[in-house]
């Protein structure tokens, strides 16, 4: 952690991500402090310029743009972090089993992972997100609820996002299972799964942390693209992606509506990638920079 904090780029990326996360977490408190409602429509005050009451102005329906961005950040960051954690957990278990057990299990799991990696992910996500859940037996009110749309995004991205983590964990496991401390644990009679979970997995946490960090940025981009296409988070629930959707018809009338969500997506993805690169350099002594 001390080495990481000495890196000015990593420190700046961590500060940006921390500021965005804190702003999203405390969005309801900020809303109360400003005395405004993020969902309140005021057609007489639509597309208003920045003012003391509305620091970033208002959108096409007269809603405060700053509060909408903060509420959208709660959705986009929650989906990104949740999907990254789920995908990393799935990939870690599959990669650990594949690398430690080996043999036919390794061949089957890795060929399955290769098949998913070979698929065009964005078209696949678009097709899966367009599936009508009511035809799968869900009640219409449940299928169209906000919670269902968020869970659906997390599940879809997790199902296609685990192979990268699985391959990294497998590679680390293959190098660790022949190490002396693993041989000593095996000689003491420990079970294979205890050795894998208690001895191999903790020593493979470096690649896992890096992969999980980098996947957050990819998930935020996927969520933004799907919401932009109308297949992700549905209005009136704001997300940075569907805010861009609402702004595309007003881009020449008021560019602020597209610039601010785009800047926040850009800042989040770049900061996550920079932080992931810094973690990789600090956790892997072979790639440590001066």
C-alpha cells in the first residue's frame, strides 16, 4: 500500500474513484441538503443554465442535472462493482479447479472459457438483454421492475466476464501447485481442496485483484452501452448510459446533457484502468517499476 500511494498516477486515480463513490453513496443526503428532488419535473425550467440553485443546470424535463448524475452514478457503479465481484468469484473458482485438478477437467473448462472469449460479447449481450422475461414465466410487474433490470445486467455481464479471471487464476495455480509449501502441505496429508483454498488461493490474489479492478471499467462500459441502446437500466431510473440516450436528440440544443455523463464514464473507466495497472506493477515484483 505504501508503494502504491507513492505512485502519483495511482493516487490520483484512487482519489477520483473515491470521490465518485462517495458522491454516489451520499447522493440522497446531497439531495436533502440542496432541498431538491432528483425526480421532480419542472417543464417551465427545462434546459436551464447553471445557477446557484442548480449548479449544473437542468435537463430536458427541468430536473436537476447534478442530482441526476449522482443518482446515475449509484446505479452505474453498483452494477459495475457487483458484476465485477461476481465474475471474479466465478472465474476464481473455475480457474482454481482447472489449474489444481488438471487433466480432463482442465481441458473441458478451458475450452469452454475459450469459446466464451471467442464470442462477440457486445452483440451477445444485446441479444440476451433483449429477451422478454415475461415469456420465461416471470410476471410482467416483476419482469419490468427496476430491481430485475439491475439484477439482469449483473447476471449477464458476469456470465460472459469470468473467463479472463479464470485463465489468470489457472496460470497462477499451475505455477504454485509445484511450490515447496504446497508439497509440504500435501506430505502432511491435507486434502486437495484445503491445499487449494488455504495455500494456493491466497498466493494467487494478486492477479485476481488486478483482474477484478480492470473488469469494473469494462462492466461500466457495457452497462452504459446497453442502457444507451435501451436494453439496460430503464427510465425514469437514471444511469449514465440512459442519460446519454436521453441527450442524443438534444445534443445540438444543449450539449451539457451528453458531456457530463460522458465525462463521468470516461473518468471512471480511465481511473479504474490506471489503478489496475498500478496494482499489477506493485503486486508482481517481476514488473515493478522504479
